[in-house]
């Protein structure tokens, strides 16, 4: 059952009004008392309801969004889903990035302190998850988009990364490929491991294995895809298919294979992940796993708006399905 403010007050031996003043950072609470209240909050896991926080802070009908950068190739589609949903409900959007590192985060924190928005959508910024969790525990409604496998304490919208990886493997096996290479995403991203696990599992179901020396760490960039192919070729181990963990890496894979004199899909099939617009304009056009990016943004916005209207936050991530998009790079 949900912990109430009355329980916090009883355990801390203060009034509910005092607990409320501590939660809202009011300066008129004795420091020792405030510390005792915060300790109780941490111990019993109290999270203020969004409706109560909204009444205390005053509603702005504005939602904040925090993202590492706007240069991520799929960010535009995610934002379109968010904006369409918010505007339809009469909400505005305040956008923040972490392009300038700590300086950007400090500026964002100032806006949080000024109650500039009612709730927050987050595309997980590096090294900021602890701070976002602190805001959530203090009562700010938060929804994460593409949780990178970190499964935070607050709600999130993600996609079927493991299933997507498995679908790639099954498609390549059905096309007659037998020597597989993988260009992963950053190793610390949960989606990287999920996509690799799904790929390996589907190969095992077909009685096939993935050579460990044909798995190369990437960084989700075109340049990283090119460097990965150089390493794969230098290994001397034959391969006839490459699964790149995102479309930008796949673009680099295509470029490096062309420069190495390998034809696609004649010599090597190439599959990406995301289905960002560039996937339909490569030469050859890229077979890839489609993430429902616009739908993910819209679903996250709907989840946040429902919370602001007093609905309970879901206990588990909302997982939207991926789908295989077949084009000429791996028919």
C-alpha cells in the first residue's frame, strides 16, 4: 500500500504540515527536525502524490524535458510524439539539454527550484540519474524515455530490444547467412546487452554460434561503424553478415565495406537498429529494426499527463514492440 504523509508525520513525531514544509523546502523548519523528517521519508519510501505536489507548487501547465543532446538521430521523432500529445492537452514544453555538462545541469536545477514545470520527461542523461531520482522522491513526476536498461525507480517507456536482436538473427539465418559479426552499442547501455543477448539466443535456437572475435564494441556513431569493420577485416575471420546496433553505425559499416571492396548484400548482409530517416536513403537502403520512436514519445507524455491528473504511476516500464523493416541491404 502507498505510504501516506500521515505515516511520515507519525514516525517523525511532527505534524503533517511540517512534513509538507520540509518537502517543499520551506526555510521555517528547524534543521534537526527537517533532517529527521527526511530520514523517515528515505526509510519508508514515501513519494508525494503528483496531485498534492501540484497543489503545493501551483500548476504551470508546462512539462520539462531533459535530454543529453538534440543531435541524436531519433530525437526529432520522439519529440514530435511528445509535442503532439502535450499540445492536444493544452500543455507547453520546456526543453533542456546537457550539451555544456555541469553548467547545463546547474541551469536546469535552477528551473526546477523555480517550479518552472509540473513534471519531467527524461531521455537518460549521463551521470544525472541519481539527481533525477532525488527529484522524483521529492515529489516531481518523472517519466523516462528509452531507459537504456537501467530500470529506474520511476516509470519509463522503452522498447523490445531483446526481441529486436532476435528478429535480426532469424532474418539473417533465413537468408542463408552463417558467419555473423556484430557492431555493438556502448557496453554500459542496457539496450546493447539486450540486443546482443537476443541475437545470440536466436542463433542458438538455429544451432549456430557467434564467434567472440566478431563482436566489436561500437559507440553508435558512423565513425565507430567504420572502425569496427576495419577491426573485423583485420581479424582475418570470414563473415557474411553484420548486425549494427543502431543505424548510424550501420551507415559506417556500409561505407567501410564499400571501401574494402565488399558488396552489400552480395558478400555481406547489413542490418541496423532504429529505422531513423537515413535508413531509407543509404546505398543500398538499410534493413533495420524499427523502434516506434514517435509512439514512445507520445506514450511517455500521456503517462506523465495522467499522473499530473492524479492517476497512479505504473509499477513497470511500458514496453512497445519493435518490428523488422526489410530493405536491400539484407533482403
